[in-house]
């Protein structure tokens, strides 16, 4: 089951993209203020979770009236609202995750989103935004991923922690069982040269990013 996790950081074009993603996903879980934003965009989430500190007053009552399963948490918690949304999707039986409206101008929030995706690598998370696509690739789970991309697509590959046995195929700058340090720039701004590229890792976790317009 594929679940769409919607964060509270929409950008220009997020409304269109979220509608497209919701149409093909089996479950929509919204984090905090994202729930009412989703409804305004034409998507009623199945579940809304969070402390709702960034939502408008009365949001919980309005969401309940819209037949959304609202799960409210204390503001004093050890997890982000996005983490709680992923937990809800996992408990509902999700086997794949798509995250959207969850990166922003705030670097700390964006890094938190990457951390959430990496911590749930077993659910094959993909980040989809109007301006980018990103995949988490972890060893021992789905350590080799094939991506269909137009040639000359700019692709960046970052190690989240040390990654060993990193192999890139179909790129201008190929790697063969290389070791990448955490966030090493060695994988920055590579370029695809074939219709399909492969990214694999023997030990560790990678984040693969392309621009959305590709």
C-alpha cells in the first residue's frame, strides 16, 4: 500500500502535485496544518496527525466534521509531526511512502525530512516536490535502484553517514564500489548519459536528488 505523507511546507505548485499524488496513492496522511491546506487544495486526507500548534484555531473540530481521522498529540513530544504522520501510515499498513510539501526554506526542517525518510528506508520513501524528486536507497533493503531519467539529467548522490560500495551506472562520472563520506560532494551534480541509470550501495544509505522538471 502506497501512502502519501503531506507536510505543512507547500510551495508554488504543491497543490497541483498533491492532487496528482493523492489520485494514485491508497492513503493520505497530513501533518498538522497540512490537513486543512490539503482540503483547500481539493484533497481530503484520511488521517491528520500532530499537535496542531501551527493550524488555525478550530482546525481539529473542522477536520472531524469533514470525517478526517484526527490524532492529536501534545506539543511536548519527541517526534516531529512528519514522523508521527509516517508512524500512522506504517500502522495503517503502508509499504511505500511518498512525501510532499515537506521541504522548505528552513534548512533544519528540510534536514529533518531527510532524516525521517532515511529512518523509514524500509518503506522505500520518495520525496516529491514541484522542484525536485529524491529517493532514499539503503543497503540490505533495496540497495540497487534503477531510475528512468532523460539523458543529461543532473543527479546528486549524497551519503547519509558513511556509505561503502557505491556504484553508479549510466552516469557521465561513474563510480565503482566507492566509499563516500557523510554528505561528500563527490556525488554532487553528476549527469545521466543513458535512459536508465543505476545507483547501488553495499553498506550505508544514500539520498539521490534530481530536479523535478526532469
